[in-house]
């Protein structure tokens, strides 16, 4: 997306690039340790321990946006990795195995002190084990304890009644594993874990997500959306990777203020908006221009994605007497909330109604099981709610089978024939 309508978007992109540049300087010049984490790991623990963390999925998105994914994925397949491997989780590993820092984005990832992931699907343990060997570092894994109960309308319970919602057996196991993780980080950093600092950070996360909730409500209630989905994602995710920090809280507030000013002034992201679309799934990082391709011809604007919407419902936790347990409640729940029936489809239908969505595109990335398992349920639930659905079989970081012109034509027909 060449046009950026919000100053917050420009600031978010610049901050992320400088943050990573500073990280590389700290690692190479000061020998400061850092970690690479799967996106659903408890980043807050690493922040409290003073260990900067890079998200595996964020780095995959950067590689894809820089048009380097085909090179690395082809090289990985040539090494013998199978074509069905999840690209989102393995692309960063492929970049490491290619071992070409001269071509890697921003000079590539330096060697981390550790990498860590939750074992949410079949490939994660093997991918991260191979990756840790290539990096010459240790791999820490968290289990993914299953739910035995899935109460309806989880988002109405998750803020205050999270203990009963996420079940004590899941919280106990996750907290126990957090304590092992903390001991590992104390060894790496030479610092002692500060429980009070974690509580303060979690309170900061709440404030940040409350600002995002205000933005979400502004989008829901404005006659026309004041901010494109692309810019929502940039502003939200720049803060989410550093959530609860002073910068993230202030950035969320600035974003809220700018969106509110646009609503108060009657400014729409696209004044000719006639149809409102939602994108279900991870971002299409190799072709973000796709999200603005239907405005002029069809008056169709992408209004919703999970990135802004999920923050308030999935992250806010009130009642922080035990911050580790509260953090565990957020960590164990993401897969069910975003991908698995009945939680994912029920929440997405509710979001579609609140955002006055006319039609939905649902991304099914081949090879990424947790992000695709519940999609047929999501599609059926939306259709039953009267919201037409177009399934999109593509990958969020791999453009090798993506034909932009054909997809734009296909979506255009969907808009004109079904909406």
C-alpha cells in the first residue's frame, strides 16, 4: 500500500525498523542476548526479564513483504523439506538455512540466546529443533493444554471471569511451565524475575488494548470506516510485539486520537464506500495492495481483520492478583479463539454484525493447520448469518501460487454477484 493516510502508520513503520536496527547493534556490538519467539508466546515475561524478542511470524511477514519468500522457500524445498510444510512458521528458518545476510531483510537475524514456541501443531517442534541447531542456540517449548469446555460468547467472560473460562488444569500446567521458562531466562540474563513488574506490565497491556477497543468502536459506529484495514494492522501489530511498554501505550493512544479526529471531522478512508468487507485470517503479507483493489471500481472497503478486533477481547485481563496465572489464561486460549469451532466462528459472526459487514473473504493457507482447521465452520456460520463468503486458498507469505490479477477479478465477481 503506497498511500498512508495516518501519521500513526508512518510512525509505527519507522519505529519498528529502528527498533530492529538497534537490536542488531546491541547484539553485535554489546553482545546483548535476545530471543526469537513464536507469535503466541508470552512476550511479557521476556520484557520483564529485559530480553528483547523478535516474533517468528513478524519476521516471516517482513521477508514476504521484501519479495524474498520464493527464494528461501525454493531453497528449503531443494534441501528436502516437503511442499506441505507451514510456510508461515518455517520461512524464517529457511532464511537462516540460506545463510545469506547480505540479501536478508535489514541484514538478517543475528544469533539469539534462545528460540521458543508453543507446540500448537505437528510441525512446530521439528521446525524449531532444526532451526535451533542451525542457529547454534537452545529451544524452549511450551505445551498446549486442551480445553474440555468451550462456553458460548467467550469474549463476554474473558476479561473478568477468565479463571472459570480457561479451566484451572490448563492454567496450572501453563504457570508451571512459565516458572521453568523464567528460571531459564534468569540463567541467560543474570537477572531475577520481578513479579510486581509483570503485574505493572500487564496493567499497561490493559490500557493499550482499551485504546484499541476505542478505535474498534469508532470503526463500528462511523458511517464509513475512517481507517483502512491495512493501516489498522500496521498500527496494532507494531504495538502488540512490545505490548505494555511506554512506547506501545502512547502509540495506541496516538492512534486512537488520530482515528477519533478523522471520525469527528467526517473523514472516511474511502469516501465512495458502499460495501464493507472483512478479511478472516492472517495478513496477505506479499500483496497488501490487494486490500485496496476494490474501492474505486466496486466501492468495497476492507474494514475488519482479527488484528485490531482481537486485542481488546483476547488480551485484556482484569484481576491481576496473580499476574502469571492471568498471563497463562491469555496464552492458552488463542488457538480456540481465533481458529477453532465453536469459539472462532461465534466470535467472528458477532464481529461481522457489529461492523456491518456485507461480505467476507476467508483465507485458508495450505499447510497451516491451526489457521485452517476451523475455516469451513467459520464460513458456514457467516453464511447462516446472512453474510456471503468467498473462500481464498492461498498463503500469507508464499506468493508462488498467487495470481493477483485473477484473484482481483474473482473477488470483483463475488462483490457484484453476491453483495
